[in-house]
């Protein structure tokens, strides 16, 4: 999926997680990480990066921010680094799987038409 769609899906998933886990920042971090990985497996590198940054922004603003302000401190920068690394690794793993499938001829394509 294109980067814009991946970004939108990451933001929507992040908002859902933030609303669901508002009182539990650790659970929110685990679920936001899952959102980033899932989106990053299916989108471009731009979409993966944007999903990671948006999920971090939601985490740093609504889950650890005391007044709804963006909180940038040692803890939240660590979370940003974690989410960006997860996005990059998931994107690279997905790309590697697609390349291997293409090279080995196991890529799923349209099935041949029956006569």
C-alpha cells in the first residue's frame, strides 16, 4: 500500500490504541509497537516512518504527557527510537520476503484462466 495509506492506517490504529489504553502506558507501548510493525509490513518506507512518528506522538502526548502536551524527555526519545527501528526492520523484512519470493518464483500472482 502507498505511503499515505500506511500513514493513515498507522495514525488510525494509534488513535484507537491510545483511546483504549489511556491509563496503561506500558500496554499502550506494546500495542503501538504492534501497530507500527503491522503497518510497516504492508507499506512503503515513508508510510512506515510516518506511522512510527505518529504513534510516538500519540504516546508522548496523551499517555505520558501530563497536560496533553508533547513530552520530549529521555523516556520518550527512547520510545521514538524503538518505534522507528521496529518500522525499519519490519519494512526490510517484508521487502526481503518479496524479493526472495520473486527470485524463487513463488510470488503469488494471478491464477491462470481456465479454459
